[in-house]
C-alpha cells in the first residue's frame, strides 16, 4: 500500500476490547484495551491506553471592531504550575458544555460570566481535538463582536472558586504578545492567529451592523 495514499478509516476500524474507570472526579480517567486497523490492512495487537475523559468546551475571542481591541482574561491554572514564569495564564473566554447546551450558547454565557461582555454578533473560527494523544476533549472556537468601552474587572462564579481578570488590549499589542510567546494556551493562540488573517474583512462586516 502506497505510503502517500489517503486511507478512509472509519468507526469500524477500531475495536474497544475492554474499558475500566479507576478514577472519577471532575474529570474521568479511563483505561482502554483496544486494537485498530493498520495501514497494511491488518489489525494491531491489543494495546492499553489511558484516556482523560471530559466534556467538550467552547471558547470565544472577544473583539471590538470599532475600538480595534480584544478582551483577554487571566486566571490561575494548576496545570501550568510548572511554567517558569507564572501559573496565571492569558486566555480567551471559555467554558464546558452542559448536556442541554450548544457551543454557541456556552460561548455567549461564558462571555458574561468571565468578562461581563454581551455578545452582539458571533462568527465561528474552528473546532478541534485539544490533546487527542491522552484526552477526548473537543473545543469549538468563535470570535464575538462586543462593545469593549466598559470591559474589564474581576469576574467568575464564586461557587466555582473562579477569580478571573478581564482586560482590554489593542489588537496590534495582542499580536505582539502572541509573537513574544506570552500567550501559551491553544484557544487563544489559534483565535488570535485567525484574527490576524481575517481582521480587515471582519471589521468591515461588523462595522455595518
């Protein structure tokens, strides 16, 4: 079989032999015994893989096309405690999908909860698996039109122990922060790179509304 040939693998090309859940908390750790179809057409041996299972998420880059500013947030992240600079990370607004919510609804809700910003219009950016080598987490990204003139302050839900700082940044300054490596989370990186590519036509689209 040619190495450069695209193989149309499907859901029928893997098999879960066994699944156990040794830990269940906010996230779930599952251990799978599975096998999958090889590029040769044969089946792999049964292998063991640990998978962090969590709900899907939605993130949104808050953008004011009139002021040409974005709203970013900063909060403590335990997964970044090994970061030599600080475990407080610069991010875009994001949240977990509940069973009865769609991605856009979550993005709109989280924008109010985490940044106090109402979404006036919304545009989809992309969706992707965050870290499929060890997690099933899936995220939808959007860009949201806002009025950033009054944005800022400390936000978050007290019952979820959230302490989130929202702040405005001129778009060009946000792009410099991105280039200097000050932004280290994939939703923020992807969203800002998307805005770099689409800024001018998006401004024209939203300025007419």
